[in-house]
């Protein structure tokens, strides 16, 4: 095996390792010492970490070890299901975090620091339950489409729709292999970097509070 053959596995292994480390760290840092200290941020960060860890452990790790090549076609369906479910849930959770921080930084300041709508833990629980349900339904519909569609055009259309919904942007249809590779690296980079970004934000917030 030459040097070029090691580049991709090495990149995948690095993203997998740092993703597992970062998301476990984010989850443990977000778990409060007591139930009375539970806040919206804690629930959102733990949910984000769990969503990403599904990809880290059940998708990235097997792909890094290269077991998928030898596993049955039945597991390929599970592999795809976990990947799509995790990515969709992670993106929706990130959206909720963005909305919550916007409410806290903008809406709360305008009202003199008063609690915002998303400070309601019951509301957050309902939103996250709905997001997992939506991710599951969306994933099931896409899986059915993939299993029933054998043509290249149908496969490309599926990939375009999923990536468009996931990233809220319009893309050009590329060759199926290229699109799959792009999706894979975007997802891997996201799950690897996003926990460290939020951990840094939490650190800055804690420093500001003590100051």
C-alpha cells in the first residue's frame, strides 16, 4: 500500500477520534450536578453530543476500521439509517441552539434579562422529541426511495434532496460517488469540529460570568 492509499484512512481516523473525544467531552460537561440545575443549554448540548456520537460510533468508526466492506447488505441499511438519522437530528439540534442563543442575546436583552420562550424545559423536550421523530420519518422515506430506486438518476435526485435539506442550500447534481464522498467528509468534519466550538463558547461564557 503506497502513501496515497493511507491518506484517506488517516483523515477518517483522525476525524473519528477527535469527534468521539469532543462529543463525549461536550456531553459530560453539559450534565448538571443535580436535576435542579438543569437548563436548556444542557439539554440541547447533550442531545447534540448524542446525535453526533451515533455517527462517530456506528458510522465513522466502522468506516475507519473498514469493516463495512465485509459486512452483509442488511447492515448497510442500518449503516445508512444511523448516518442519516444522526445527521438530521444533529442539524436540527444545532438550529435549536442557534435560535435559543439568539433569543438570549437579543430578545432577553431587550426585555431586561427576562427569561425567553426556550427557557421552558417542557418546550425544549417537545421540540427535541419532535426533531427525532421527524428525522426518523424523513430517514425512512428516503430509505424506501433508495431501496425502490435502482436508476442512477433517482439515486442522484435522492442525494441532491437530502443534501439540500441538510444544508439549506441549492447544489448542482454531481456524479453519485463524488456527492457521497462530499457528504461523508462534510458530515465527518461537522461532527468533529462542532463540539469544540461549543466547548469554547461555554468556556468564554463561564469566564464572562465570573468576571
